[in-house]
């Protein structure tokens, strides 16, 4: 899957996205198998559908920063924030008619 790299988010954009993500529940969970192709595929589909998602680390909590970078690269998304064991990811829909979040 080849995509263009996402532009870095500004502090104001991150602040807005964090507030929008506050009441959302995690849609992807990182368990004992870590980052598998299935996890990447599920994350990619969730980003396409929702643009802003939460990923919860049930296992691999100590390696979450490196795993977040891995997810960012493979899904061409941006990590908005890591709070505890939950990471917030954002990827704007390339189709302007389907965009739910405008940053």
C-alpha cells in the first residue's frame, strides 16, 4: 500500500484532535501478538472510516512508543497523543466529500 506521507500536525491541530477523541472508545487493541498484518489492516480500515481513532495497548506497553511509530509508518497516519496505554491516531480522508474532521 503506497500513500503520500502525512504532514506533521501543529500543536493547535493536536489539541483540537485530542478534544475530539476524548469521548471515543478504542477501536483497535494491541494484544499478545503485537503488531501483526491484521492489526495494521484493522487500523487502516478504522482510519479510513473514522479518521480519528484510539488504539489501546493491552500488551507491549513498554514498547508502545516504537510500536506507535511503526503504526504511523504503515498506515500513513499521525499519532496525536499517547495517554497512558492509549494512542490517538489521525489520518484525514483524501476524498474531501467524505471528510468528517477538518483540521
